[in-house]
């Protein structure tokens, strides 16, 4: 079971750190996706199960940083320089041993957390 938390209301230019916890993440690729009203779920970032790669969507590159702590079964998403267009519900998801070419697709992930809302005011 995945749990995402850390969302909230922040002004443009501010920062938030999202966290995703699970009973175990050691063999799982963990991804972050977001969905705003009326839009499809969008890939944000992912960290490979073997720490061999970190991936970012084009719209968040240079502003968001993903990290994982396998010992604590936690993945963090540090979000800096937030923009109003980052407003969405953010979901974390898990896929066992996903390959790099598949991490941006929602279908890759079998387990999903409940989502945490992020609102960025202008």
C-alpha cells in the first residue's frame, strides 16, 4: 500500500516536498504523476528500483528532484520554483523492476497511492 503526503497550498516560487511511503520499495520503481481538473494524468518523475536512473517530465526538469531511501521505504519529491501550472493532485505509484523506457507510462504501474493535492497560487 502506497501513501502520498506533503501537499498543500503554496505561493508561486515556493517549495514543497512530497513523500511516498510503502511497506517496501526495494524492488520497485516509484513514479510520481499528477492530474489537474479536466486533464489526463501526467508523468512527473520516477526513480528506478535499482537506483540506476532518475527521470523527469519536461515541465519539471531543473525544478523538481526525486530521491529514494530504501531503508525507510520512502521516496521524496522536492518541488522548487513552483508555478501555478503545477497545481494538481499528485500520485505516487509503484512498478516492480520496470525498465527505463516504460517509466513515463501510467500503465507501467500496478500500485497507486491515494494522491495529495498541491495548489500553487499566483
